């Protein structure tokens, strides 16, 4: 089986300071990988380097494209990369307002990616927008409301709908449940889990919340000071951590 | 089906002065299809640890843990996940589920994961829940709010939904009434009959005697005994 | 006359603007940046169009200036006078006699010919601006042909109003490549943009020039199930009786009586001179 994503020796420096370095891994179709670590550990830098938001200083991010097989997205042309970003990739931001157009209705937000890839039938765009609102548990009669009138949890779900409407194969998520109430988080996690399985998505989820990765991620990568200190099966890393930092991280979680 | 060779396991506590706690040494075990082995030994002897090592939840320090042709001690996460999906089932003592998911779907999930059609998976889940006396009006609710005994039965139903060729059962009959206990033992015997290799921990001696073909005392694997 | 450079601008500036115009013609619909000059009129009064006209005019040209179709409004009169004074060119109100026509917000009703140039005054040349405020980003979107956002605007129109409510400055796609703002002409005029004359667009404050060579394909954006419609008020002209021209609605008194008249004054006059007459034809003239 060809990995969906092959990451080789990714390094991103901010001047002399290390953002992340020596990151190498393969992600297979349908796999969900969590990246955990404290603030400043380089996990968001890594995610943005993988998703093409930051240009890594060295390394390869090889994606198995539908048309041409594995291609290095770091060296591909910008139009190709941006096309990938709105078709086969999706990016869920921590703050919904970074990932939504706040002045455009919910329906328009979901429809944008469809129109960007050439859908020109209003009725079918609207139908798909309504269908996706339902899938993310937003009432269909909110389709013409702007996201600014939505709660935080709804905004986040709308962002997910907007991203998944084109049926991407790889989803990058940056703290998708950050800043949400626990009850809203649970609903979102359940929703994400369902979508991941239903659509066979592969995902890379950056979070500092170990409970989130236990529920969502098949495997885990633990980062500290820009480097990967431990990787493995999620429950194995959490229940039998090998590296001293992971042990500290796991033992620092408050028991409920 | 399940083959352990010289498996050892120790915990290194980096944040407590690097203390090394050896818990298992030279564990060797071999199970054929259709065989059920009961793990014995005093509490703390390492029965659950051994199971977790086999399931890949704990990382073996050395040796090999081959289940269905995959060495769990060295396999990639996705290989272990595939193994857990298709070959190796595990009924733990605790139910861990996503909040909000209805009981019926919790039980059907292992079937859905291997691609069983939804209707068929739900039917199987429903029949297991009925067998284990979970009232039908609870099926649409999340098991997180259930009593301990109910949660355990849901856990067992989930564990037996898919016909795994190999199974790990951690105290499946603990705290069950006579009727449910009999149902669970029946499920185990059915699984054996279709050729499943089973490793179980049973504190209940009569249950142990009824389903196990032989016993392995894990104290033999404890580092002190070896020393 | 000799006190001014021909058409007010110095030769180097006109040369710079002509280069921008030629580049615009070579890449139809692409917004060419140019070093817009201060003109002796405020921004918003057609400084972009005036600079393009100045760089386009020759002493032999005949100039016509219209504002919303009319030759006799303040803006049109001032610009016409400006070029009479600084370039000494002939001016006309007759569409057919003009070789250069500067316009604000209309395309003349009479069909233009291959030896004419139509110069538009453009306030905001960037069609994506209201949806994407960052210039760096809109340039990238043009470069990469990422125009999904343009349809988001039309989608929002339909979802809010039940139809595409954009009635002027209706976005178009040029030769299947660049999405272009046609300046605030009514969408009624959009189909006329596939014409024989050269069309030049000047935005003074925004410092952009773009252009359409003759017979360039210009397609108004739409949805399959909400196709583009070149709409106008459903009346004939009350003065000349024309059924095919774009109309202005004029309120006549405090009682709310009104009339619809051609916005193109030259078209209306020439029809009346040819004997056509509308509902209020005789008395209103």
C-alpha cells in the first residue's frame, strides 16, 4: 500500500531558532495521527509546514495525488498546491474565524469550495450545503445566517462542513476542540470520529489535549523543543510511555 | 495463533530518578486455534500486564509476541490496528467509549470497522444485547450512564460482536449474576468451537474450570522467580 | 492652447500610459498598474478615464464625453471642456461622429465601429475586492485563476434576494481567463462589450488600466439555473418610444408621476429627429 503522505526530514527554522526539525513519518490512507506537545513544542509549525502554509527549510512532503501518484508538495508549483488545498486537503483552524468567511452566509461558506472547483448550479450547491449542515448537526434553516450569529461550537462544525464538502482525503486539524466547552467538545469529537470513518479520511490532528487524541487518533507523535521524542500506537504511548517527557506529560493530566 | 517467545517487560520511570521496575521476564506461551488458556497467579503477578503486552497496549522490552503472523512487539501502529480490527479481540474490565454514542452502535462498531453492512451489524448487536439481558429501551442511550454491571455486559457484547480468531478476556464473568455468567461462558465456548484462541483471566474458579483447557501461572514469568 | 502640453499631460507621462494601455490590450482583462498622475479634478470625477483619453487622443480626433449616457451633465461637460481647452480637439455629442468616447457608467446604444475607442472611468477595478480585502491575495487569485469567490458573491445574492441582484458592475470573464469589473455600467450593457471598438478602462485613484481589444469574448458570470439576464425597466422611452434602450426613471412632481426616458441622450434625440415619438413625446421636449 502506498502511504497517502510521506514526510521526510522536515525542518523549519525561525532564524536561528528551531521551529521543528528531523520530522519523518508515513501516513497511510484512513489513518488518524495525533501530534501532542506543549505550547512552543513545534507541533503547529510542523502542521503548517505540512499543509503548505509555511515553506519548510528542508525536507519533503510527498502526497499521493489522485492524478499523478506521489508528488512532493514542497516543490510543486503554487497553483497545484493551492488546488490540492481546496480539493484533496482540508484544514480546520483552531479559531473558526480563521477558517470561515464571517461576512458570507453558512450556505455560501460551504459552497465556496464547490464553486472553486467549477460547480455552477445554484440549486445543487445549495442542496449539498443543506445536506452538510445536517451532517454537522446545524439546522437547515440556518443556511442563510452568517457565522457571526453562530455559537463557537456551531462555527467549528460549520468550518468542518466547509472543509469536507469536496470530499478531501487528508484533513489537517489545529486544536479543533480548543476553546470549546467540554460538552460541545464531546459532540464535535463524536462527529469527527463518525466522519473520519464514514469518509475514510486520513487526518493529522495537533492538540495538547490527550483525551482528544485518545478518542480520535490511531497513532501518536509526541513533540518537544521542535523534535519528535516518541511515536507509536495512541493507547500504547499513553498507557506505556517510554520517553521521560511523555511520561511527564501523561502523568500531568488531571484525573476526572 | 498466539505465540510468545522470551518476552520481557519493564517500566522505566524517568521522572522518578530513572527507577527501573522489571515486571516480566522470559514469558513464553503458545496457543493453538480453539484453545483456551487461563492465566493464574496472585494479584499483581502480571496477568493483566501480559494481556496488555499481547494486545500491543504495553510495549514489550524484548522477545516476540506473534499473533496471527504479526509480531506485536515490532509492528507498525497500522499493522497492530489492523490486527485488532480483524484478528485480536480484547474485553477489558472497563468500557471506554465516546460520549453520546448509543449502546447499539457501540456494540456494532467492531462489525462496522470490518465493513459489515449497517443493518446486519445492528441485528447482531441487538441479538447479543438481548442475550446479555440489556433492556431494549436502553439500546438507544449511551452506556456511559449505565450501572457497572450493565457497562460490563455491553463491553462483553461488543467484544463478541465480531468473530475474532484470537481473544483476550480480562475477568469477563466478574460481578455477573448466575444467568449472565452462564450466557458469557456459552459465548466463550461457542468462540472456542469455531476455532478462536482465547487467553482469559478468571477469578471465578468454576468458570475457569468450565472453559479453560489449561492454565499458565504467570508467577513463573516474574523477574524474582527467574532470579 | 500652446500654454499646455497637448491634452494636459507631458509626453513622458502619456508614453508611460500608452505602454500600460498596450500591455492591457495584449492581456485582455488584466489590470496593469500605472503611475497615475494628479489631475486638476478630484478623484471620483474620472481622473483615470481622463488620463487614458489624454494618452489616446490625437489632434485629428473627435471627442465625445458622456456621464450616465448623457452629454449634458456636469461631469461630461467639464471633461469635454477640459480637452477642448488643453488639446484643442473637436468635440461632438453624436456617437457616430466621435472617434474617442469617454464614458461614465454607460455604453452608448448605437453600435460602435472598428475606428472608435471607448474609454471607461472606473472607480474600483478589482472585482474581488469586496470579498477579499487583501490586494496581495486578489492578485494571487487572478494569477492562479481562483475565481470561486466571485460565484460566492452571486450565490449570496440569490440566497438573499431570490435572484442575482447585482444590477451594475456585473462581473465578467474575459476570453475565458481574467475576471474583470466592467465599471459600474448597468448589466443591460454587458452583452454590448463584445464589440468592434477598442475598450479601455482607467482607474485613477487605484492606479490601474485594463483593456479589451475589438471582438474580445466577454461572458457575464452566472449559474446554470440562474442565467445572466440583461435587464432594463419594462417600459418604452416616454420621449422617443424606443423599446430597446436603457431607461432612466425621472420623478416629475410631488404627486409621484414619473417618466422613463433613454439614458443615452444622443440616441433619444436622434430617434426623435427621425420622427419617433413616445407617450410624452411632443410636450416634454
